[in-house]
């Protein structure tokens, strides 16, 4: 056996001795152990490594462990639902669709008769009349109609102007096209008395349409309407009021929400009642509150003194995020008054064709009002855009809602020349009170559908 030098000195060991073999094994074990320690240290810094098999032969060539793809960053939070809005600039949005009166005369409803005396809901079919509105309603969150008149019992009898009692199938079609709520505080609310209010209330309720404006009980009259956006964008409170009942007097003042003119002794109490309902709506979770005002001065292309006085008084309370008007049967201006947006008149959504002297009766405006903020955060909400489209009550000679917008989504309504002239006139009316064109814009829905 060769001589072995002392510890710490170089060992001159023949390669074929048993000691040499043991030394080589020990050196290999030490090398592997050292490699594992280094590997674990690196893994502690850079990430996990594959486990080592303790039964592996020391002379086995170890495979490089595969990389484990594990994200180091925390997962991104789920994006809040922004509502069905084109460019929501905040956490949440509500896209509110509003348009003018559903004003039905016999000359309109007779065109859609199937079996007028049927009492099973098949007397009339107004589906095609409403159908072109559908893309605009589907591009919004909450669609609101204005039911100008009471409805008859199914099967009739029916009546037109001046004391209305219209086919209830109008409400059936409104529900089919996507309206989620309707207001019915109008100058015709009392045409059929308490029975007419009760029939309208039940017909809308049976169709799943929320409602406010006239009531069957005093308790109902004190409750605000709060609607949860189906897209999760937020909650809307909706209040309504009419200046007139066409000289009639309801059996109880609570039957119909009123907004009487400033010379009326009830003027301030009507304002106070609307404000109280708006506050109650916010207490019930409403993020925004809209006010529907029903006027009676007809066929004007400007806001009348009652509209301006009433809308400004409501805006000054600070309780309403947006105010929109019905009842005048005419398109009217849009105004920003001290931060509150007011659409004074939406014209008619659907109605019988009037003659040249009252031709604006045949026209309307549909608007999508985008309100942005953070759900549940008071004071964060504001109107960020108002998209509007002018409309006709006919499509190429038949009764059917028809958009007059420049992208012509429904084709020609009356004629190319008349369509262009009416669109231009309504455009001038809309901006006549200085509405900001960066916020108030013509709604070309085909651009959104691309």
C-alpha cells in the first residue's frame, strides 16, 4: 500500500486501489451534496425546482429540471361591469333610453287589427310597429316609454280623442320590444277615471313593465320607482309629473303625480313631493334619479315658460341627474342648466299621421343618456353623453317607427328629401340652447354595430 500523507495535504493515491475507489465515491457524494445545496439556494431566489430522487445512482447523469411557469404577480381583479354603454369613463354606467309619447288614435290602431273584439290578447298585433326600435333599446340598459293614455279592457270598447281608451295590446308590444319601465303621469291620465288607471297598471304589470306616475292606492303613490340595471351598471330612480289633467279633477290628489304651474297653489307642494320621492329613491339604493315632465303646450320647437321654470326649479334642488320631457308632441332643445341636463321635448314615438299644420306631430326623438359613476358611491355620477336619433312615424307609407339618422339604418322613411329636411330641422332645434356637441351627438347605430 502506498504512503498516505497527512490531513490537508495532497494525497498521492494510485487509481486502482480500494481506498482510491472509496475516495472517488466520497468525492462524488460531496460534489452532489454541494450541487444540491447550490441548487436549493438558487431555487429559493428564482423559484421552485424538480425534486431529487434519493435513490438515484451517484454516477447517473441528472436531467436539467424543466421550467415551471407560475406567475409571480397577483391575479388582476375582475373588471366591473360598465353597463351597456359605448365608452363608459368610470367604474359603472347606466345607458338610459327614452323617447316620446305612445299616442294611439283609431286611425293608427285600426291598421293592426286581427280580431278587435278578442279578449285573449290577440285583438291587435303591434309588433311590427315597434320592431325597428329594438336595436336602439338593445344598445341601452333601461328603456322607458311614456304611456300617454289609459287602456281599455281586452276586447274593447275603445275610444280616441279627446277621451282615450286604447287597445291594451299596445303594452304587450312595448314589452316585446324591450321597454322595462313606463311613465303615465299625463294630461290624459284621468280620461277613464280610477278604473282606467287600474287597467293600465295591471296591463303593464302583467307584461313585467315597471311603472310610475298614476296609482291605484295612496300607498303606491308614495313609493319611488327604483330599477336595477340588468347589466349591473347601477340603479335608477324614476319620478314623473304632469302639469295638467285637461281640466279634470281626480277623486284623490295622490292619483296622479303633478307638476302644476307656478301660479297654482299646489306648485311648491308638487315640487316637494317629487324631491321627497327622489330622496327616498336614493335611500333605497338609486345611484341616479331621472325626472319625466309632461307638458301640454303642443307643436313648439322651443321650451315654453312652464317647461323652463319647472325644469330649472327641479334642477336647483340638486336631486335630479337628468330631466326629460314628453307631452308637447314635438322635438325640443337639449340644455345644460347649471350642470343638469334637460331634454325638453321628445316628440312622439308612435302616433297617427297629422296634416301639414301640425306636421311636427309625426316626428320624434329617441335618446340614450349615458350616466357614469361608481355604483353605491353618492356624488360620483354625471351625464357623460347623450346620443339622439330623430324619427318618423312612418316607413315608406306604412305605420312603423323609423330612424331618420344620417346612417339611415331603416332606409328611407318618407322620402330622401323629406327625411333630410326633418333631420336637419330637428338637429337645429336640439342645439338651439347651446348643447355641447361633444356630449350631445347624433346616434348613428350602424357605427356601433360594425
